[in-house]
């Protein structure tokens, strides 16, 4: 049994990761922000807003074996309609939130013999899409953070990143809230479907586990073939 911390474990991909880890009898400390959760089985929930200047995570156990950071956004707008303040807010949520959490938890991760951090990017960093300038900028920073932290923390802590394409979660709600929109989005992918939270959670759980013990500093597309195939 290992101790895992999932930031943003109350919805979408983070909720699926929380459930998969708990089903494997690991102890999971999962945060919620707006959707309050009740403890169940191996899952202890706690409230956290990563935009707060001070995060108090002192109640977590002395040894943590893995951390996943899930809070994200999909702000899609034409470039000229996005203010510099929008870019900063998005960076605060997606990048500085991860930085603050990792800085707090790192001493506990270093007490694990096999610690792993998993971050989330997006297919829109590798491939340019219209209206994605905010999210691609923040997630591009996450990919840089992944590689530099992986170097700095080796060999004690592995750091990897997953770059999904559109996945059926509340975050993507506006893009897939009718059967027609879902169908159109599915057809954009070589595998002709959008992702499920479990598709992404399976990769995250692999990257947390000792089975991926020789993998660090990588960004893995999990995207129905979107970033690399033209069919
Ligand atoms: N879904 C997609 O199509 C897609 C595509 C590409 C990349 N991604 C990336 O994948 C990751 C997971 O996305 P998702 O679709 O699973 O998102 P989601 O369903 O919106 O879940 C986000 C989680 O983060 C928490 N959260 C949001 N704001 C927070 C804050 N200020 N402080 C602390 N926690 C906060 C939410 O808590 P509450 O729900 O309790 O408020 C929730 O648990 C994100 O980084 C996203 O950018 C997703």
C-alpha cells in the first residue's frame, strides 16, 4: 500500500485516478475545491484552493509516494480578446498552483523509495489550434517544468506529464454538451472517439507505479492519435 496525493480528485480525470488507486488498495488523499466529497474506503478528501497564497498540507503523512496535479482550464478565445490578466490568472492556476503544491510536498516525496509526480499538459502544446493561446502557453510551461524538475529531482523523484486531447469531463462540458458536438469532436481523432477519464487515469496510475520506474522527464500524448497521425 502506498500513499498518493491527488490535487483535484473530485472531478473528471482526477476522480478517476482517485478511484483506480483506491481500488488497488492504496491510501489516497484527494482534494476538492467546489464539489465537496465524503471520505470513502481508502480515500480521504480535503478542501484546497490552489489559488490561495499559503497552502497548508501539514496533515498529510510523512511519506508520500506519488502526487498528481489536475486543476486546469480550457479558456478558448480569439487572441485579441484575451487580456494579459487572463494569461496571468491561467498561469496561476495551472503552473504556480503546481509549483506551490510540489514545493510543499517534496520533502515527503523524498522519503519514498520510488516517488513519482504526474502533471497534465494538453495536445494543444504539440499541435497548434486556433483560440488555444492561453491554455497552450500555460501547459507549455508545465511541459518545461516537467523536464527541468525531472532533471533536478533525479534520481529520487520521477516527474512525467500526460498530454490529453478532449476528454469527457466537466471541464470540456461546453465542447461536448450535445450529441452532435460529441460526434464532431470524436471524428477529429484517428481513433474516432473522445477520451474517457479512465483512459487518462490508467496512464497516470502507470506513471505513479513502480512499473514505470525507469521513466522520467517525459510528456506522453494520450489523445486518440490526434498529435501524430493524419488518417
Ligand atoms: N478534459 C479535457 O478535455 C482535457 C484536455 C486536455 C487537458 N486536460 C487537462 O487534464 C487535467 C484534468 O482535467 P479534467 O478535465 O479532469 O478537469 P475537471 O473535471 O474540471 O477537474 C478539475 C479538478 O481540479 C479541481 N480544481 C479546480 N480549480 C481548483 C482550484 N482553484 N484549487 C484546487 N482545485 C481546483 C476541481 O475541483 P472541484 O471540482 O471540486 O471544484 C476538480 O477536482 C487538467 O489539467 C486539464 O487542463 C483536460
